C-alpha cells in the first residue's frame, strides 16, 4: 500500500502513531490517544500525585500540556508538519487527584498555512475543566518522515 492508497482516516492514524512514538513528553505524563481523525484528536491523562499543586488541584500547566498535545495531534493529522503559532487557555474548574482528564481537539478552520483548533478538557464526569484555542502554522516537511522534515528545515 502506498501513501496515495491511504484513506484520510488511515493517514491521520499513521501520523498519530509516528508522532506518539517520538513524543516523550506526552507519553511521560501518561497520556493516551483515544481517537484521531482528520483535524480531530482525543487524548486522556490521569491526574497523578506529582501533578497536584499547593491548593490540592491539578497544576494548570499539566492541563495546558494535555490540551496542547491534543491540539498537536489534530493539526498534524494530514501529514503536513505543523507547529503552534499561538494559543490561549481558560480554566473553568479544577482537576483533582485521580481524575481522568479528556482533551478533545476539533479543527475550526484550516486555510493555506494556518489553522484554528478548539480543545475542550473535561473530567470523567463530563465537567468542563478548561477551554483552549490553538493557532497552527504549517512548516516544510511531513509528520511521518521526521528525518526528511529536519533536513528540509536546515536547508
């Protein structure tokens, strides 16, 4: 099967597999990819003891990282290397020790080299914990062939 034989869904899954295998940060925080599709990704992460801050809640940086990872998998689902050009987050409620947080990233716009993605983070009860909006920028190269992308960006 060649690249041209892949359906958009198969391509999104292949991109996620390639990225996740190299993503020490997301894997190190215990994130799991629950699903991926063109322009969409769902990741989960369990709040562990070392993620709890001085007020007894999940540190916002870990919630941000979960949302940012979901954003990355969504905007890189087309096998076009894409990075964040900016983002913002609003925290709506706390994450608690033991919570399973789910970040759902959905593409809102993708035109030319830029895109906009909305990510909602919820706990296992469906309560919204955060809303994240990411802006993406397409660079040279592909997601699945990192070596080619690195060589092109150095040229």
